[in-house]
């Protein structure tokens, strides 16, 4: 980064795919407002470490861009706006509702901190954007907020109550993105399986996906972001079985594989629920690949409880693991529970990641010799329908979809030859 004035807003994004989507909304708003030399930091509050990294980045940005306008937003700013407002490096703090409103990006307001009570927000607009910076896949927000209260999670206080984007707005956005050349769309949200009860007619996520695919027949590939395995509706089950445009890759919010830990996390599923879900999905679509989120070293977790989580990876046949050592989050019930030693947390996270690497290697080996569909992300790198990374040997336009034969595995990445 340099201290030259640029007409293009610079955005630094932390955290989830929803933040990635919202960063593009803000980019459009800031661009339309004619802002020059502005840096937007879209923060995450999922762990204390995520907040530490955001504050470190803000200080670094000010040193490198002394004349830039620095705007801080996102979940960390929503939850603790005064902390970020007190930072001398920060020019403005916007809440999660305010950051998505075009009027927030005009002239600097009289107040440095502009953050609403997110728990009072009742609607989520279907913010239409024309494209994404990487040109490969687009994320479309279908739901916002969360009504659940997992004991480790502060996010509901950053995102507010669960609320859904009307199906018509989702369809309109996807149609615009397909028209702009996107061949893959990811439906995202904080808790997307809770989609619909606040909308007229109380549609389910599966009903929305079914209507979306029917109304946008030219969309080649659709993915869903993190799912709660206990909330899958009948329409979504039918789509898993019958809809080839729904990619054979589901990411699950599991967090643990021990029933007592799941209960103390205040999760809604049991160990048996997770296993039954994966078994049912594979009976309908045998080639389905699963990813999952896990927290290692949750308060009160014993060695035996952790072993149950390790076994769940095998029993569910999981491939892509996102593993986080537990990080106490002030303000959450879990932070007041008896804590597991920090070194033990890291060691358990390392064991889980190693198990995930073994599972990933097995999955990649099964793909060698097969013909796959590849979405090109950059140069010769793309992803198969199962979300496996693959190198094609020759560059292709980002966002293009092509058929290829998998020829091998090198350094954890498939190699392939385009057909």
C-alpha cells in the first residue's frame, strides 16, 4: 500500500463470506459517493484474535496512508463501537446496518460513531451489486442475523435478529450476476437454514432455492454456505437428490462431536443427528463431499470428549475441516466456564487439522482419473464441483467453467488436463 490518492476505495475484509459480500456492497456505495483516498476495514468479532488483528491492521494502515480516510465497520465495530471510535487512527465507525446504506457514504457525518442498536433491525434489504473483484464466483446474501445463542458466540449481538431477503430480490440479484458473466453463486448468511419464517408465506430455504433455480435456468452452479444439519427442509432434501446444478459439496456447522460439549455449546443437534444427516445425504447423492467447522478445546472438554470429535470426522466421512482452537470471547457464557489449558487447545486443534489433511488426501486420491467440472479462479487454478482445488497447467479466464480429467495430486492440489 502506498500513500498515493486513489479513486478506488480500498477495503480490508476480515471474517466470513458474508463480510466478503458486504465489502462489495460498500465498495459500490463508496464509489458512487465519489469518495477518494478512503480505506474501509470490515472487522470480524468471532474471536478475540480476529479483533486484535483488525486493530493491528488499522494502526498499520494509518502509518502507510497518513492522509487517507479510515472507516471501520463490521461485527467488532458493531459490538464495541466506542473502542474503535477512541482509536486516533480511525476517522469514522459505522455499524452493520449503517455500512449497507448508501447515505452513510456521503460527506463525513458530524458524529464519528454511527452505530444503531442492531437488535432493533427488522428487515434485510436485497442489496444488488453488479460483480465481485475476483470475477470467479459471487456471494449473494439471502439471510442476516441469528436468533440462536450458542454459548461461545458473540455474533448475534453484531448481526442482530434473523431476517430474510425476499425471494424476488434474491432472484433479481442472481439474474443480474449471471448476466454479468458469473457461472457460480454462493448463497450466504449468518444462519441460512433459518431462512424464511419472517417472510410472507413463510418459505423455507429449500423452497427458495427451488424457485431460484427454476427462475434462473441459465445459472450453471449453485452452492450453499454453512448449514445447520438439524434444519434441512423437505424441498432441500429433494434438491440434494435431484438437482445437478446444486454442487455436491455441503459445509456443516458441527463444532464438536461429543454430546455433552454440544449441549454446553447450546447447539441444537446431537452427535447422532450429524451422523444420520451425512448418511442420508450420501444415500441420496453418493459423491457428496462435506466440509465442517470445529472448535477444539471448548471449556470442560476432556480427552475422551475430544476423542469423540475425532471419531465423528471418520464416522461422517468429512473432507474439508475448518478448525479453530477455542478462544474465550468476553461477554459470552463459555468465557465464564472452566477453561481448557491453552497449550492443550492448540495441540487438539493440530490433531484435528492433521486428521482433516488425511481425509482430504483420501478424497483427492479418489478423484484421480475422473472427469470433473472446473470453475477457474485465477490463471490455471480452479475448483471442482466438490470444491477440490485443481491446477490445469494452462491459464484460463477467471469465472469460466470447463471439463477436465484429473491426472494426479501434487502438494495437496489436484492436477488436470482440460478436455
